C-alpha cells in the first residue's frame, strides 16, 4: 500500500510538471473542448463506472477530469511522448469515403486504432495505477480529437493545416480555426461556458459497445470534414463561423455520449465486444 501511494504521489508531481509545459497554442480541441467532453461524459456514467473513474483519477472533480483529458496534448512535445503525435488524428485520402486501416493507419498509429487500444487497457484491472490513469487520459482525449472533423481530414492538406484563413483579422490555418480560434471567440478567454451541450443522464440500461464502432465514428468525421469544414473563401465570414460553431457543439455532444459508452463498457455495468 505504501509503495502504491508513493508511486501515485510521484506521478501526481509528474502530471503537474507536464501540465505546466502545455503550449499556449495546444492542438486538437484545446483545453476547453477536452474539459467539456470529459465533464459532460461523467454525467452519463453508471454508478460503477463513476466510482472507478474517481478511483483512477483520485476524485471526480472537473479539475481532475480536465487535467487528465488534456494531458496527451501537454506531453506530446516531450522526448518521452513525441512518438505519440500520430495518435491524435487520421489522414484519409480526399477521394475516399471510408477509413482503410492498412492504408490510413500503418502499425496502428492513428486515432481510430488508438481509441480501441487504450479502451482495452483501461478495462485491464491488472494495469498499474499510472497505466490506468494514462489509459483514461488517452481514451478521453482521443475520443474528443476524433470528433473534430479535420482530425479525420485529408492527407493532401494535413487536415487543413496547409489551408490559410483569416477570421476577425486573425491569420491562422483552417485546422487552428476549428481547434481553437472559433472556440476562443465563442467561449471567451476564461472558457466560462462549461456545459454547452445538453447531455443525457445515464438511463440505467446495460450498454454493449463494439469497438468496431470507432471506425464508423471515423467515417462520420471524415464526411463532415468534406461537407462542413472548408469555408467558401479565405476570409471566413460570420455565417460560416456560426454554422461551424453549431457543428462543434454537436460534435462535443456526440463525443461526450460516446466517451460515456466506452467508460460504462470498460469500467461499469456495460459490456465491450471488440470483435463485432
């Protein structure tokens, strides 16, 4: 017991240090989006899953959830975790409507396969406390990432990173517009809107999750990239910004609901079927 407590204390110090290293221009949804997805998902957990998450995180406060769900971005620039950068996205050819594992995810290094891998790790009770914390962090973070349409975008422009835009006088690329520029303009500097989507509380029904569903979520985000992510002109107007903000909020809601399904299946009263 003393050894486990010492390991947890050391890991907590590591978390604080790596969180302080998080770049101000963090990729993906940014801290606000990942916090929103994680906190919203907690409201949809069954009692067993909620208790398990609280044990893994050392509590169930919004601050602890926020720290975990944003952690993969905080460490991706470090030498220890730089290998993990491809886990945050999947690039799919513009000509294809569907994810192809062999073509789009060599050696399992993409967001689609990483969600399944870390979900399986999260459900392993023999994993160390540090390992389970990291598995939770990755599952929470990557489910959020996958629901940003350009994280399942086109290979030829690196998910919009090669598309220059301007919004309200700010120069950025399209990926940054979706990740942080628009969110910051709507939430404000203090990220004060903590529940922008109306979640569904746990109904008490036993849920069975197939990890093959993650491929469907990938195809869905890829289709959304084509239909909704690209503005008609380089200078983005308020009409496109408002329609994009609606998509973001809808995607946060989907991500929260699907994250809750994974957590209920791996830690709670649900079931997970990796083969169907």
